[in-house]
C-alpha cells in the first residue's frame, strides 16, 4: 500500500542481522552455554552495531538522512544525521540458513543428526558436518557412535565421547532455558530492533519455569521472547527421542527416536492453520507457509 511505502521511506528502518552463530561456536570450540560464548556475542554484536551506524552516517552524507530525522529523537538530541532510524535485528533466517547450509540466526543447533522425510518413506539422514570433522580428527567416527548420534540427535549420553567434545557440541535441549535467555540478552544489548530466538524448554518444564523465563527475559533487557515446551503439542515439526515422551492408548510411553520433518503435502488443513512449533498464526507467502513468531516455514513441493 502507498501508506505503508510512505511510512517505510520516512523512517528507512532496516534489519541487518546474522546467521550461523551456533556453527561459529562449534568451529571455535566454545560451548553455547559457556561465559566465553556470551562475551563473544556481546563483542560481535557491538562491532556490527558500530560499523553499521558509521556506514549509515556515510550514506546520510551521500543520500540525505531519513526524512523524519529532524523530528526524531536523533535530531532533537543533536545526533549526526543518519540514513536509517534503526539498522540491526536478529531474524529467524529459517529458510535462507538452510540454503546457505548454516545454523539459523543465533539459535543453537536443534539436533546434531536428523532425518528429513521429504524424499522417500525412509527419509534422508543428515549429521552436522562440523561434528563429523571433529570426530574424524579425534578418530571417534565409529559406526556405533554415529548410530547413537542419529538415534538421539545429542552427544550427552554417549559414554565413548570425551566431555570436552560434549561441552562444545550441545544442542538446544542440552542448554538450560536460563542460558538460552542470557544468550538472547547478550545479542540484544547492541541490537536496535528485537531478537528472534526460541527458548526451548524440556517436556517436563513447569508453569514456574515458563514464568521464570519471561521474568528473566524482562530483567535482562530482551525486547521479546518466544518459549516452547517440547512435546506440548500433539504435532510439532521437529521431534527428538530423548525429549518427547507421551502416553499412547495402551498407557505405555511413546518415544519418538528421530527428529522428523513432515512434508507440507502430508499435513492436514488444521495443522497448517497454526504454526506446528509455537502455535502462532501462519502467513501465506509466495506459496509457502511461514510463522513470523518463531521463523518456521514450509513450501509446497
């Protein structure tokens, strides 16, 4: 709409961000929930912030500041003219990170091995390439170890692996909700807009855990928060065996042993009405279903 175009051009708000954060930590040998990861997040976030705003000043000299600059708090405070009202954000980057072959946004890796059920009934198994390289270097790429990784998607219960590797190669459900939020807050400190991040909680999480997550996010300066308790919905895009335990009709524990990504064509209309990950409303975008709350997306075909 012309009204939207006018408002956007008046403010020139953009969303420069990052993806592949979890992969970077793997390559550096730093655990996602270690203090060194938080320090690096703040350092990198500030660097991007400083350089981006310097460039916005240069663009303002070349192309003029954003039209509402004089009426904005920037102008009233006597700040140097800039091209943009806001520059940085952390987006989910769900689809584009898959195209690039890196981890999404600042999310930890969900599973070190998973099965994509999009080609055949048997599916295709994918294992994190950085982990495979590390295991090969340590002469730990044994069939019995790889089979356990494929089964659970995590390293934490594999006795043959040293703790040094387990400390670095953690996945979303190996990380406490407190550390999920601290990582989001570390990035938020130098991000103009909000940060997209899912705070993954285990199936046994309580109401008090979720209350604590929201309060900690507020206390640490996060602009928004998304929490998801694993297995809280009958259907979810990603499932990992160690985390989801539900009772079947016979009263016996039903354990999903692999991460599953169900093809869009096989999902019912009711499943498509809401996001299968966070329950948010789905939007139709260029033939794809997309959730703007958590970043989940899927396309026909």
